C-alpha cells in the first residue's frame, strides 16, 4: 500500500474473526495429549470490509451489536491485526476507545495525564503547556492530585476524554464515549470534537446516538454482520440504520401505567415528506406528527398540546388543538409542517392532553434531528434574498 496522506484512512478487504475455544481438558491424560474439547466455530467480526476515508472527512459508523464497529476501530488503531486484507491510517492516530484503560490506579490524576501523554509520544515539555487546559476541561481541579483509585467511573472517563481531546490528531477514532458525564459536559465534548474537525482532523465516530452522529458526521457507514450494507449521506444512512434495527418509528406506543387524568397520549410517530417514519429531517422538508390519544372516561373539552423545544429545553413553539372522541375510545391526529424552518440540531417534541380548564401535562417526548444546512447557522431558517442597490435607489 502506498504512503497515505495525513488523515487518510484505507480499509481493503479487511477480514477478522475470533476463535471461541473451550477450556483444555481437565484430566492428566488430556493435558499430556493436548486434547481440547471442540468449541464453536470462529466468529466473524469483519468480512471483506473496504472503505476509503479522505483527510478531513467526518464519518459515523452504526450497526447492531456485534456488527463489527468496534473491531473496525481497533483494527485502525493497530490494537488487533487482520487475518486478511489491509488497514492503514495516515498521520497521528488518537483513539478514544476505552478512556480509562492504561491508568495507573495508584498515580494521581495529574501523574496519569503525563503517563498517557507519554504513551502518545508527547514530551514532558509539551504536556506542561497543556496540563492546565486538560484539568480545566475535565472539571476535576479539586481531585487532580489524588490517586485515581478514589475516582468514580464517571470521573475516570472525564479525565480520559480530556487527555485524548487535547492531543494533536490527524485521525480521531471515537467509540461510544460521548455519553461521558452530564449533559453539559457532553456538549463540551462535542464542541471540542468540532474544534478538532475545524482544524482538519479526520473523525470516525461509532455511536448508537443518532443525534450525536447527525451533529458530527457528514457521512454514515452502516455495518451488519461484519459487512458494509450502506455508505452515504448522514440522513439516508441513519434512516437505513433505523429500518435495519426496526426502530424507524419516531416515538412508539407507551407502556407506562395510565395517566392520572382521564385522557392520555399513547403513541407518537414522526414521518417525512414521503410518509416514512423517521427521526432525521432536512430544513425545508415536510414533517408530520402522528399522534394517538385515548380517553378512558368522559372528559369535557378535551385538547391536545404540542410543544417544540431545542435540545437544551427552551421552548420554541406551542399550540393546542381540540379533540373529538367518545369515552373509552381513541382519536388519531396529524400535525403537519409543510416546510420545516428549523436549522441543524437536535429538537424535542413534547405532547400532552387534558380536558376543561385543566392544564395539559406534557407526558410524551420524542426527539428528532435536523441535518446541517450550509450557509446558515442558528435555530430558525430566515434566509431571504440579497440584492445590490443601484445608485439611483440609494439616493431615494
């Protein structure tokens, strides 16, 4: 394979399987003869995976458990070898796989920062210039000089991410680590990753969080059974993944105990302009909210409330609509937005029902994502048209 440019990733016919063998026979005869009980057949992790990722690309990798996602990252990181095929990355690789791996439990957090940095090839002088940034990012200032054996698992993950996130990377491999800490810290992790993307790093992100994939990645690879079954744009890739998993429905029927009031929202589903259930949409696309409401008793003036909120919880919009149905029956309603005016990000739809003067309790929430749209930032799409004024118009 010819030398790769920094940030370039190539997998060609990558094949890897794992043997699952039974323990050696426990008798002296078995030990002397080297007999082993027959175990299951080898388990394929990767079966002829071929991919090329260009420098600076951001690629999400999704699939069911056992599809080969983590094996792919470990092969790219050089942790496990291939039995067949080739795998290579250009430049420095930083792998955020098992964040707490390699920590010395008797060392302090600060000492572990230097230890981990040395493993990535950084000198003490280079780490001296970054240590305060790493500590501040981890929010562990009060605990940085105590042994990490006193840390909780969440604190260990925070420190591990903070170290890896402040290394100079040409290739950044990330495996299910964006759930580190609370929601505020998760947003900070995403911002840090976006800074590395802006600096030109190539990112391969493995996650079951469709929202995280949508925010970070411009391309999605779907793996199933160790093979690539889809490789293309993010929105289409996530829809393919949801269909593969049978989770393409936006909200789904509630299995919680019935609400205290006599009316409840029991099912929610989001659909795109083609009428397909989806959780990822584009700006300007049609969005339909299909809702099923049940009345277990007679309720005066029943109404349904819908609220739209940004990912941080602030309300953007709310509306109420009356419902007509007989007691102990269900009603199905559709709220349609012909042209979605939201820009890229994660949003929540909250729904609740009530009767009379009773305020609606928002009991069902479904999250959806809007793909990023070039040329605009913010929450609402207010793009108009620009034109230059002629000199005569400027005087008027």
